[in-house]
């Protein structure tokens, strides 16, 4: 209704000069009397009423303020020459950006000097997702999207750069990734994450023609601990095993839990003999572990198997695992035989 009334006022004001000229041509107005200025003087009130009564001049700024200025996401408008043409309040809150820059039309590279991560993402030199940026002393992450601005003729007039705060989303994604990569009981790598890292290290060793080794560690009598002392004691045993094994490793080594009571270790820069030495060291350290289940002290015992390759070519991951697994069960068999022999000698 407001738009119709406004349009009616504009139409009435526009028609008055036309009617005046028609009357002049029809002889209704004396010859020599110019009807244009008189008609326009009567049109002016119609135009003024339409402009100010229905706030024609206020509508566009109000819409811009409601939509553009109040957007939560930051928006930069860049012209075809790469100069900053406009930005909203959210953008002005980012480091180094201000309304004055848009008024001066500074180059976008100059405007984003203090936000180099955003500039690199805009240029395609870095990922446009989760760009880190310090805002008000806090590290935030932003997603950047660029859209072309096209006129009615299809000509490109500039670009709109949308900068959305993705800090919470990025934190959630990192948390989910951490949960997927970490064994929730022991805090070491999960099975999937261990093998991802192992394949990366094996590919690196192959590329640089360097040795690599790995090992499998299995807790002895773990079922007995669970059955005799309960599952909480079994959890204690697994956590203690992981802690003791991790304490023996270098910063470049990788430790993961790949089964119930089975752990895997990766030793970069280790051939078969070095992998054997490292694996036996971890096995001895875990076997020294003692924890209490109620009033009873429970000792850990572990068996290990290892495999290593000197390079420059390496077996596939499955082959290394199979050799380590074979040596693990040989170790278990030897330990079982030694126990039986000791028992027989004592009797």
C-alpha cells in the first residue's frame, strides 16, 4: 500500500506538465504563456509529498543498514581495480581495516596488511578455510569466500569477499579429529591413526632410502587379569602399559593401540637389528610395571615381536606386520616353554 501510494504521487507529479502542454496545444492556454514552469511548480508538491511522506530517500540506507551493516559475517567490496570500495561493521572490527580505507579506496593488499592470512587466502596462496587471525588479542579462525559482482550487461565490476568466523566450527572439527585419532582409554594413537602415520613414515623412508622398523607388543595373561581382578584392573594394566612404553620412545617414534591388549610401535631410522633392540627395551620396561588391584599387587608381563628393513626398498606394511607378528608368537612360545621347564625342574 505504501509503494502504491508513493507511485501514485510520482505519477501525478509527472503527468501535470504533460497535461499542461496538451492544454496549451489545444488552445486552452493563451498563446505566449509558457505552461512548463507553472506546471512544474504544481508538480513539486506531489514529488515532495512522495519523497518525504513515504521516506523514499531513507529506504535504501535503512535497508543497507539492516542487511549489510548488521551482518554477523564481515564483508569487503572490492572494485575492478582491486581497491576497497566498501565494508560493513563486522569487517571494520578486523585488524587493520576501517571505513576510512573504503572512503579513500585503498588497494586491498594495503588494507589487509595486518591480516596477511586473509590476503594469502584471497590470492589462492593458502587455504581459504579456517584462516587464523588474532582479533582483540584472541586467536580466531575464519572462512573466506569470494563472489564476483556483475552488472546488468554481464560485465565484472568487482568482488564481494565474505569472511565468516569459523572458530567454533574449527575447534569442533579439531576435537572430533583428536577423538578419532586417539585411543580414549590409553591416550595414545588409535588403530586407524597409527596405520595412517605408519604408511606416511614408510613412504618417507622409501622416498629418502632410509631404514625403518616396527614392533608389536602384547600383554601376557591379560585375560587372567580381567577374570581375576575385574575389568577396571584390566583398564589399569592397559593404561600403565601405554605409559611405560611411551616413556621408552624417541620423539619420532609412534605408539598405537591396535587391539584389546595389543600395541604397535614404529621406529623410523631403524633396521631389523635396531628395531629388535628398541622393541626388547620396551618389552622389558613394560614387564617391570606393577599396579594395585584392591590390596593386591599385580605385575605386568609383555611379549614383543619386531621387523625392520634397511632400505633402500622396503616391504609393504602388511609384510612387516606379518614378520613382527610371527616373532611375537615365537616369543610367547619361548616364554611359555621356559615356564613349563622351570616348573618341571622344581617338581
